């Protein structure tokens, strides 16, 4: 099994290293045709407007949207989450192209700018139930986005109290509220933080289980149709 990692900009090398730690080969993806050789894709963190410009330059958007529509597993971390969202708001979002598919509204810089980056222990009940280990995960939040709204098919995997320091940002959820930082919707996984920058590989293992489930479903539907 090979997992593609969009390698236009951002932390793609770190994802490839994390995949190696869980025994899987990560393949750098820079051109649309390269997507045909992988069964799943990770879109790393970085800077979503720069990444969007590069994706446009390489004519990647149609192939990326097709990949999502085909039901192939795709995991977006941070800028990757923004890329997958149906709607992004917040500073300098105007006109930025998105892949879409993930039924949510994301605030691009919900947790503030670079100097407001932080690490926090976040509860991860679903991941801990499936992957074992401690009930929380060290989340690395770098100019992190927050998920403000999700559609009915979106499963919330992690949320955190919305910090009061972002009170000046538009659409702030407010200090007493929670903001969503990890979700799953069918073949799509998205995290506002950077699991590839920690030694804890449980999110990568969780994603690989999604990949295995999808390929099992695909092969059983092929064998069903060949029996018809
Ligand atoms: N907020 C950043 C953006 O808009 C994402 C930051 C990240 O990926 N670490 O692209």
C-alpha cells in the first residue's frame, strides 16, 4: 500500500517520516497523474493560500476533487483541513480555491497568528478507543484553524475549549464554548493540529485503518460484481 502526501509546500516530509514509523511508504504527489498510483492521500499543514496557488499552477484541483469524490481516503492536517472544507472564513480567505467535500465551515486562523501557536493535551475518545494508549493526545497547533460548524454526516473526533485570547477574531465561538479540532466524514479525516510533528503515531494508524477498510470494501464489491 502506498499513501500519497501532497508535496507542494509545508510539512510533507514529516508526514512521510511518520508513515514510515507505522510501516507504510509515503509517496510525494506534485502532479495530477501521480494520484493514480496511490490509494489514499494526506494533505499536510503549511500555508493554505500558497498551497492553493501551487495546486492551481500544477492543475491539481480537478484531480484532487475527483480523488475525494471517488471515496478514496484523504486526511487534511491544518492547512490540509482548510483545503478539504466546503467553506473557509477568516483573514485573507477571499477567493482562495478549496478542494471541498468536508461538510464544515472552518476559520483559517481561529487560534490566532504564529506567536499564538501552542501545544495542548486534547481528549481523543474515539482514537484512544480504536488505537489504545492514553485518552489524550499532545496537539501541536500552529496558526491553527478551528471548525465552527459541521454538517449532520460529520463525526466530531476532538474539540477543545475556545480560548478567550481569540476574542477579537470574527466568528469567535466565545470562551465558554468549544471549538472542533478533529473530524471524520466517511473517507475524509481532518485535524486542525499536526500529529506528524509528534512521536505519537495513533492518528496515522487510525488513518491507515480507514485506508484498509476502504480497500477491503472495494475488493468485496468487485468480487460481488464479478459473481453476478
Ligand atoms: N492557518 C494556516 C493557513 O491558513 C494553516 C496553518 C498550518 O497549516 N499550520 O494556511
